C-alpha cells in the first residue's frame, strides 16, 4: 500500500492523498503486484472523480485507510469527487460498463476479479460526507487476514533481506535454518 500510494502522491500533487495503515504488519496471501494494481486503479479513478468535481475553495482529497477487525483487512478509498451513480451502481463492476465518455469499462471489472481471486470483496458506496450534503465515493475492499496460529510459519518481521528480495521476485524457497 505504501509504495502504491507514494507513486500516486507523486502523480497527483494537487490532491491531498493520505494513507493510514495498522500499527502491526498484516499477514495475508497477496500478490503484491496485483494488489498494487488494484490500489493504483482505484486511486486513479478517485483522482479523476476529484478532478471532475466542482470543489470551489475545497481541496481535492483522497484518503486510503487500512484497518484490521475480526480477522479481516479492510481498505477504504474515500474521495471528495463527483461520487457514484445512485442507480445500478454495482453494474460498474461488470465488463464494458462505464460512466466516462472515453472509458473502456474494464478497470473496475479487472479490480473486482483480482479482489475475488484474493478471497476478497469490493463494495461501491457513498463517502460519509454524502450523509450531510457533501459528495464523494467510498470504495471498500475486504480481505481475510491469515490466522497466524495456522500459518506456514512465515513471519515478515524475522525474514532476512535476501529471502525477502527472493520472495518478492517470485522465488519459491524452502525455509532456511539460521
């Protein structure tokens, strides 16, 4: 999340883009590249929504908030952009459905597929500000966190730098006695 958000902060300097993550590492089975693609796509969509909104003196804002609760990781992407359509909102997750003039309608469909391949869910919601007359969208991703007591012993805190680099490169290494 940190890497994806950092790149988006550089790409959208006019938008106040904040990341909030849990204090402890989250253990899960994630393809880092695909999850980064999901976050990048959703933040890009949020940035385009912010750019299309008439904010007046208000600054564009995107908050990415990751939280752990009840064995699940929830990632909320909240913006103050134009928001989502009220009717048939879930259809935006289907291939070739778009509200944009030049959109292909594939971005959210790909996001949905990646999230589901990670045993997760995606929800398209209104930003909390909508309840008080504001605007914006909230995209919620929910993933299961691995039960540490049943995991394969992988502990990212004790992993050597060489093993971490090999794992990120996709190498399948057996545990090494140290």
